[in-house]
C-alpha cells in the first residue's frame, strides 16, 4: 500500500512591482523618484507565489515579462529590465534584516534599451521598495532592508554607492 503525504503550502496572490522597459513604444514615463522622463517605468502585476516571504517577493521582481498587446507592430518579447540586462536580484532574511543583492557581474544593456546602468539599478530599487511596501502594509513590525550591489569589477566599482539601507513599515514613518 502506497501512502502519499500532502504538504500544505500557502499560495498568495501579491502585487510585484517590476522595472519595465518601454522600448518599442511611443511612451516615456516621468519617474519622480529619479527626477527625469525615461523610456521605462515601474509597474505592478499580480503573481501567485509560494515560498519564504519576503525573500520570494524579491526574487519575483526579476520575472520574465511579455507585455500583452493589441497592436501587431509591438513585437517586444521581454520588458523586465532585470531580465533584459541580465541583472540578478536575491533576498535573504538574517537577524531580522532583509539583505537584497543586485548582481551586476553579467550586466549587458541591449542597444535598444536607452538607459544607463545607474538608471536601471535605481528603477530596480524603486521596484523593490514598492513591492515591499505592499507586503509590509498589513504587518505589525517594520522591515529593515539593506541593498548591496554585487559583482562590481573595476569598471563598475562606482555602482556600489547605490547600495542603501531603509526601513519599511508603520514604525518607519515615526
């Protein structure tokens, strides 16, 4: 007789904000957090996720994203800037601090993406903050976050200054 063990997993539908390229479109987005209009935007999409939260949320920010269209001339197959430019992102909870690593070791910006590495990383950090803001809203304790820029070589060393720390949650506003 075979016995099957069913493991209970929780699946949550959550908004994940992503840094998206608007290449192939006629639109620019005014990004107030960056202070300029870019052919990029940070937008949410719903995802059904399971796993360790908030780490799973961080990983989901780098999901492939094909934007649906009704125009046959829009042929862009990938819009997520982290996927397009091969920037890694991962999160790890340790000692009540979420450490997020943005890995630029394999970074390569395609010619049709008219953005700088700094702009892409800033958009990724905005997407991270917005994703974690949504997650943290119903939580009772604040979330401390550290962002580290990994994979920098001599040519990319100046990107390390984009690393930051912030707190998200009710008490962060006090």
